[in-house]
C-alpha cells in the first residue's frame, strides 16, 4: 500500500491519498510542493515483525523552481529500503527477535494437521462401517492411563500385536489396519518426519466423531448430503476443537501397556464402567456422553447405561440434545471429554513435525 499525504501550513495534513499503485501516488505527489510518500510493508512482512514498520520518502519545501518534482533517486531509496527490510526479516537473527520462528512452526503444524484430517476423512468415508470401532480403538488406547503410576494413556501402544489381540480389543484389528494404511500415506508427504501412532489414533478418533456429527446432520436433512454438510457447517461445534488440535506431538510407547486396565465393554456392568471412568477422573456425565465409544450399537449401550440412576439423567440429556438441529450440548461435552482423555499422561512436543526453512544469506545476494 502506498500512501501520499500533503503537509500544508503549520504542518497540517491537507490531503491524504492511498493506492496500491505507486505511479498513481507519485503523480498525486507532484501536484504539491510538500509531500510524503509512504510505502507500508505487506502481510508477509507484518507476520515477522513485532510492530508496524513504514518506509517514508520525504520531499522538503524549497523555493528553487522545478524542485517540486519527485526525484528518481529518492523513489529508489524508498523501495530499496523496503526490500532490504523484507530480506532482513527473513534472516536468522531478525526472525528470532520477532519470534517469527514460532509462527512458522505453528503454520507448519497447522498445514500438516489439515492434510492429516483430509487423509483420515477420505479413509473413513470409504469404510464408514468402521467408525464405531475406530472410536473404541481410540478409547481403549487412551483409557489405559493409571493415575497412581502416571503410565499408559494415549501412547499408541495398542498397535502392538500383543495388545490389540487382548479380549477387550476384539474386533478392532480392521480399524487399526485403516489407521496403519493412513499412516503410510501421511508419512509419504510429511516434511517433519513420520507421525506417531500416539497422535494419529486420537486424530482418527476425532475424524470418526466428526463423521457421526455429519451423518446426524445429513439424516436431519432427509439424507441430502449437500444440505446436511451445510447444516453441520452452520450449526456444528467445529470451533470447539482448538485445544484438542494444540495437543499434537505425543511420543509413541515402545512397549504394550499392562494388561487388566481396560474392561470388556460388551460384558461390563454399568458399575464397572463407572469405576473405570472414575479411576481416570471422569464421572457419570463423561460415561454417558461417550456411549458411542463403548460398542458398535450406541442405542443398546445407552439403554444399559440408563438403568443406573447416576447415569440416566445424562443419557436423557444427550439424547434430547441429539434431536435438536445443533445438538450443541452433546457435541461440546463430547469434544471436551475426548480432548481431556487424549492428553492423559502425555508430554506434548510443540515443535513436533516442524522442519527448518531455508534462510537467505545476504552476503550472496546480488542486488
């Protein structure tokens, strides 16, 4: 953006002109004897500097005839300074001072996460029958967390054959295979190293949850996918995933988690489910909202949970919520619970999947 301002008597600004075209601004400047032409850095420059920086070319009043014409040398100085500042902003020391490195890393992680979601969305859309099993897989990998020893949790240990073959994980191999296939594709385009199972499994759970939200919206639109997608975009709770997405950078476990930490959900009583959820800091509310994670038939699971007086009010609350257009209570509570579950016992590396960017060596530039 180029800004022209004319300074009149007593330093009063008598006119102001802004344009994207420098030639237009310069023509306007020639009409007056006192002027300022200002070139302001663009968005890419602002993203690396802590404050707004403007490069100004000044022409002072003079009584010498013909001196009210803008000199080419002054214009070149203006643009040269702007280019120089942009190059300096890309150098190592300047970037570090402006904390631009952190901004670059966040952008890299965000772009990688977006690609992961696209890959998982396509994989799940191709095999929608695996959605409930992906949910249970994500739950069983995370609920191994033990508060006393601070071990277990969403660490990807369920990928080991000795763990996925346990009775509580019966029927989950196909879901794990889908995730393994998605991992191969994701690793092929990752610029910051292979993604961990500890990150990918919760993200698969997130994608499966979103698939259930979208499917619900489509049903409310009579099966029309386009209208259902619009409904979900307009009324869904996509904005609630922010904290979940920031918890990205978990490390894979190098061994299976201890046995006996996960109930066989299809055989467990409601009290056993409550006890397990209580052991990780959850209550009847979280148990009810995660009913879709406890088996392939959510309706049957909720019918069982509703036999317990502590859980019944929450089951009814979320059933009523799912009948509304936005199903806000259900979606927000489910996202909140899954976010907490997916971070238990994990140290997050907030620089994971980032990669160095090429720096400009000013000494080698030919200007």
